[in-house]
């Protein structure tokens, strides 16, 4: 019986250590907002939204993004972007604020 308990504890320890190893070696997955940003905005607003030929938009809110889509000539093709996706992008942009 004692032996069984020891084996059980050893297995627990191995599982604990290996799960830590997995989380430590895998990069965090990009959030949906980050993926959307990279697909829809990065070409103009640059890496990490720091600006390219379009301005730096770090921390832009969903309202600001919607306003830009409505008014900026170059962003007209984004008119079909749904508000839930805009909200996700805004969430991502908020994470870039230092
Ligand atoms: C085809 C290029 C292009 C794409 C793609 C694009 N933008 Fe823009 N965006 C611009 C330009 C150019 C301006 C600046 C317009 C101006 O200043 O008159 C701008 C302005 C903005 C502004 C206002 C910034 C300010 O300081 O006035 C926001 C917010 C913004 N964009 C968000 C986004 C988001 C979010 C996306 C992706 C969903 C996106 N843009 C995709 C070209 C683009």
C-alpha cells in the first residue's frame, strides 16, 4: 500500500513538472484582437501600432477606430468590419500602452 502511495506521488510530481515545462517553453498565443490588427491594420499603422505612413494608434478606443473608418479615405474598405471585431482590436491596442 505504501508503495502505491509513493508511485502515485511520483506520478503527480512528474505531471506537475512537465506542465510547468510546457507553459515555460511555449509562447503565448496571439489574442483575436492582435490577429485582427495584424491582418487589417498593420500594413498601414505598422508593427505594434507604432505608426508607419499612418499615425501611431496605440491605445485607440473602439470609438476612435469607428470614427477613423468613417472618415479616413484610405480606411474606407474597412467599413464592413463588425463592431465586435473593432472592440477586439481596441482591446489589443490598449495592451500596447506602456
Ligand atoms: C490603407 C491604410 C490603412 C489601413 C489598412 C488602416 N488605416 Fe487607420 N489610418 C490610415 C491613415 C492614412 C490615417 C491618418 C488619416 C489622417 O490623419 O487624416 C489613419 C488614421 C487612423 C486613426 C486615427 C488616428 C489619429 O491619430 O487621428 C485610427 C484610430 C486608425 N486609423 C485605426 C485603424 C485601425 C484599428 C485599423 C485596422 C482595423 C486601420 N486603422 C487600418 C490608414 C490606414
